């Protein structure tokens, strides 16, 4: 397996390569610009000298045949040539014959190079050509008499060897500068790589990526919402549960970088950031939803750098407790039966003390008949023992509450799976509890529970004689947290609707104010395994 480069080596190599490439490109660009600039400067210098010579009276007089001027022109051009550091200044007549030349032996002979033709035609130009003195950069300018007639050409040349010498001097300056830049870049790369490695606790990128993935997986697996903030109170981290909660609360689900105060009250968080004190299990209400919040400071090297808030919807915690309604109801039923049994035992003991045996016999016969009737009616049609136990318990509980619970079973309810049985317990337990609450203050405390089968559906109908439900309440009565019984209530009918949804069932509601309410819950009929 190919070994990966270390972070240090990668940074050093990458930065060094970037520096070298940048310097190389810079050298090329500057060299080209310098070459062009130097060449243009030398051309401009040669042209300027040629123009001066073309305007000089001594030169024009010599070209017009003045003997005195002809005798002086060679010395004059030699002085100008030496003063300006050019290779040659040559004055030509219209036949291309030299009147001046650095080599006096060439005076009176034809000009060489072939680039004088344009100047002879009146066009000023520059060129690179080879003459008797070698290759040179040349500037040629036409010379005119006072009447405007062209009478010759002034040619000024600069040796290409000198041009290349000037260019080489500039290139060496660039090379020296590039070497210094390269050394500085490599040193900077070393310092930067060392610093980055130290800041990252000497971990390699692969190890850091793995740690981040593990941290993200752990944070997102937590059911509580987690929000982290910096010292300015701006959100730096949220987990998936927090995003889900924010969505439920109708808040922005992309809070990174936003102030925490725009989501939840930050007064307590300010104290955590300022003093480093933990705040646990604080209740906050946001958009009508109550959440439990824990806030703790985040410290690095004993210095507070931020804070962490964990929270959970209080209604979910309440819902978890309410989802144990089956067990709770069963326990209540046992307690009610125990209480009823103790009351009856006290009556029996009292009659025994009074030796009222005839009345005791009648009392026992009534109890046996009542219990036998209830047990027989329920167990003969309700084959699921958990549901049957729930109903028997509710009968005792209703009697204890001073209410009459009439159970009418028109169809056989088969034994069910634990999951289905649990959902039905949730449905019946909450509907019967609501009915008992509804008749608590009624003059007639009667509740009717009816089981029937209609069109492949088992119907569980709970009817009470309470005060009824208003039309306004019917619109939202199955929503979570909606109740007229006070704070932290309103989960029973919500759980009923959730259980029916899981069983592909439905619920209907009919209520008459001051006369009572009827709930009809329907679920698909499930046959027993033995086909009964």
C-alpha cells in the first residue's frame, strides 16, 4: 500500500512548488518586459540622435556640397558618437554613399545592411541589421534641405552585443531577487507547516477527519438537542435533534453563525459565559412549547471559550410517562380492586360480629353474582387477557369513583399480539379515563363501553353523560398538549389518535352540550390464529 505523505511534507512541497512556479512565471514576464523596455529605450535613443543629426546645419551643409562642412562633419559625428556611447553615426547622401563612418576607410563607400531603402524614401524607421561593424540596432532618419527636398539619411547604430550586455545585467538582478524570494518562500513554508502541525496537535489530516466523523456521529445520535455558542453568543454547532426541534418550533433550521438570542432567551446563557456556572433543568417556553434546558460552560485550558446547551421538549418527557398508561391503568385497576375487596371484607367482618348470617349470605350471593356476571361477560368475548384485565379493573375503578360502567360486547375480540394489545390498551384506557373525568361532576354518572363488528372493523364506542365538548374544542381536541384540565395535560386523546394511526384505524366524535360525548374508535378486525 502506498504510504501517504505527512502533513508537514505536503505543506512544504506544495508551498515550495507554488513559490517556485510563481517566481518562474514572474521571471519570464519581467524578463520579457525588461527586454522590450530596454530595446525600446535604445531604439528611442538612436532615433533621437538621428533626428538631432538630421536637423544639424553642419550635416545639411555637408550634404549640399559645402567643402568646409565636409571637412568638419567626420569629427563632429565622432564626438557625438563618443558622447552618447553608440557604435556608429553615418551620414548618407541620396546615392547611399557614406559621408561619415567610425572607420574612415569606409567613407565614400556604399552603405551596407540593406535597411536604408525606406529612409531614402522619406520614412523614419528602426531595424536590426548587419553591416561592416557587425549586427546592430539601427535608427534611420531622412534629412531634408531648407526647401523640403530630401538630401540624405542619418543612420545611428548601437551594437547588439551592447544591447545583450544591458539585458544580461537586468536578468542577473531578476535571478538574484528570485533566489532570495525562493529562500524566503521555503523558510516561510517550513514555519507555516510547523505551526499548522502544532495547532492540530501533531495529528495527520486522516486522523482529524476520522475524529470529526466520530464526533459528528456521536453528537447526532443523541436524542437531546445540542447547541454550542462562542463567547459572543453566536451559534457554532447544532446536532440533528436540535434542527428537528427548531423545525417543530417554527424557527430557522440553519442557525450556524446566528445569535442564540434569536432562538431561545439568552439571559441564563450570558451568566454561564460570564461566570462559568452550570444551569440545569431550566424550563423555557418557546412559541407555546415548554423545553427543559441544561447549560454548561465550555473550557479550553481553564479558559471559557463558549457554552453548550442541551434541551428536550418537556411534552415528550410527559408523553413517555403517558405511554405507560397501560401499566399505570392496570396498576390502578389492581389498587381499585384491592380497595373494593377491603371494603367488602370489612362489611363481611361486621356482619359476622353482629351474627347477621342471613344478611351476610345475601350480600355474598350479590357479590358472587355481580363478579361472575362481569367476569363471564368479559372473558367469554375478550380473548386477550391484558385487555380483559384492563376492563375488569376499570369496572372496579368506576365503582370506586361512584360511576356506572356498562360494558356491552357484541363481537369476539381475539387474542392479539403484544404490540396491538398495547395500542388498544392506550385507546381504551385514555377514552375511559376521559369519560370518568367527564362524569365526575355530573348528576348522572353513567358510562357505556360497546364492542361491535361492522364491515371488517372492530368498533369500540365509549359514551358518557358529561357536559360535552364544544364545536370549537372538537377542531383541535386531538392535538398534542390540548386540554381543558390544566397545565401538562392534553396527551390522552393525542395518544389515542397516534395509536389508531399505527393500527390503520380512525376515530369519530359526537357531542351534545350538557348531555354527553360519544367516541367511536374503529380498527381493522384481526382473526385469532385458530380461526375463531
